[in-house]
C-alpha cells in the first residue's frame, strides 16, 4: 500500500499532537522520496492504527497555525525598466512574512537597471524557474519593465500554469493591463491597475480599488499602493494575524491612527543649486524599502541622486537580502559636496553607516555648514544621535529606537523637520518622508504631483 510524499510531514504533525508517541521512520521517508512502498515499515507493530493510516490521511489535518506558518514559495520577476519600489516592497514584505522569495531576471543578465536607474541583482534567471512550483507569482509594474515581462515566453508559461492550477498570482501598476490582460489572465475578473493604463482593462470589470482581489488573482494601482498589495498576499498566504504582525513594525498608517503625519520646527528655507545633489549612502543590512523609495521619489523629482556603498564593493545585500548596486563607493563620493545627505535605516545597516568615518565626517561638515541632512528608522538614533548630530534638535525614529533620542517631544510624529534636519520612523513612513523632502526642495505642488502619479495621498 503506497502513501503520498506528504506522509513524512503528516507523521510529524501526528507525533506533535500526541496521536503517535514514538515513530520509526523508514529510509524512504527519511530520504524524502515521493512514496513509501510499505506502510508497515512506517510504524512499529504496536501502533494499533497502522492499517488505517493512509485511509485516515484525508481526515487528519495539521492545525491551522501549522498550515499558516509553513513557508510559501513566491516568484517576483524583474526586467529592464521595472519599477524598483514595487519590486523591493513586494520582496521585502513577503520575506518579512517568512516566504521563500525568488527574484528572477527575464533578461540574459542577473543585474538589471530599473525605471529610476536603481540597479538590482536577481537571485537567478527566469529560465531556472520552469521546474519550480510557486504558491504565488506576482508581477511588479513600471515601464518599459512591464513590457519586458509581457514579452518573456517563459514567464508567460509559468504564470498561465499558475492560473490553470488555481494558485495565487497578481500584478501591480502597469502590469495588470500590459501583462495579465494581454495574456488573457484577467478575463471575466474584477481588476485594477495604474490610472494611466486603466483604459486597457476590460471596462465592465474595471474597479478603482487600491487593491482588488478576485479569486486567485489580486491587482493593485501603483507604487503608493504596493505595501497594501504586498500585505494582502501575506494575509492570503498566512492569515490576517500574520499580516498584522508584519505591518506593525513597518509603522504602517492605519485607519483611526492618531499619529501626527508631519511637524516642522525652526522653519528655514533649504537652499539648493539648480539641480539639487543628494547623497544616499547604503550598507550591507540597510533597509531596502527605505533606500529605494527615497532614491526613486527623489529621482522622480529630477534631483541628482548619488547612491554610495560604504562597503568595499558596489553591491550590497540589504536587510531582506535584496541585492542593490551602488553608483559609487563612499570614498569616491565623499570628495563632493551635497545639498542633502539622507540615510536609510535597517539593522545592521545603520550600525555600518555609523562606523564609516568618511560618512560621519561628511555629515558633520553638512551640519556645520547648515546644509540639509536626514535619516529614517534606526539611523536617527544609531547614527545621528550617537555622533551628536541631533543636539538641540527635535527628531523621531523607529519605535524600537526612540528611547535613544535625547529630545522625546516629537518622537511619535511620522516625519519631523527641524531647521535643516529631517527624520522619520520606518518603512511605512518612507513615502511621506521622501515626499516631505521633495516639498522642502521643490515645493508642495511638485510633491503633490509626484504623489498623485504614484497613487499615494499627500499631504
């Protein structure tokens, strides 16, 4: 009598729940083979229900918590011109939930340059994913990135099989219209996408929701809705409780939240050159969402953003294992002056920034010359406070680090500006943080226009 390949896992569940006090696992199960040729080998002769085991498999199920916590496999494909914010938010949030996320390039190289020139490195080529089975396939948007995904026959085959097998799939921004609609994977389904592409969806079933789920397919509108989009998949894969657990340390804004969005003290005009030059240093362990959102938004505003690695190589591995390639090493970047220096957070990334002498020297010169500087998440406390760069300043930081801030009067505010200093709380406040910087540099009209294009409410 043969048993399925799931037998080993089920035996473990039965043992953990007390149904079996001791188990003798046959070699075929220990090796993880697809079937057991003899059920009798799987149990000692003293186990009374040996003969009924396979017949009972359908009746005995793992506890809900066991099922919810099982690691899920997720595919996030990327190509030239993909929207970097959407990629990084999806990967980061799903890895926070414990998912095994594969970032796969549809190009011939692992490294791709995204829509705002952020260089990302995939885990593998899409051609290596054809034999894998995924619990979720989710497509970022951006142009021409969405077109690159659409034109990839391997990805099309994987996604169509995903749909045919009844497993989860989805897309955000341009991708629902440019990719899923073109492949016939939204037929008869309610869907949404970026406002610029909404006319390409089936009009009778088009909706204006920020995140729209219809059966196994979920779609969303743009960079400003991607955190909600990613968390919807966490809920679908692991349950609502897990989604809430992931959202809380990100400092997501929720309905009924009484946090102040922004406070400004000792207001001064930030003076800039014609094209503001901005330095964003990154390190191994930096928070990828924070780094990429800051870079992306400021480049949308046409600022000259220099991404500098404080490591010995241009490529860094961020806190959730996203690989980002900097423009320069910090030693090469530190010879220039900047209108603004802004630090992402994340641990141990913030600690690595704090220990980089050339960066700290730049920051001290920045403060002394009354040029703008800022930080988010752990960095206000771990970098700025430790090096005396918050002296007599009001600031905020991630809730786990606010006790390290000397002046506690504004630590509960999502974005705090004090003269030439700007600080913020975490991944879930980064969009507000970046837009507040755009507001200070270019004015509110510019910030509001960028926010609208990203489908993000501002102010």
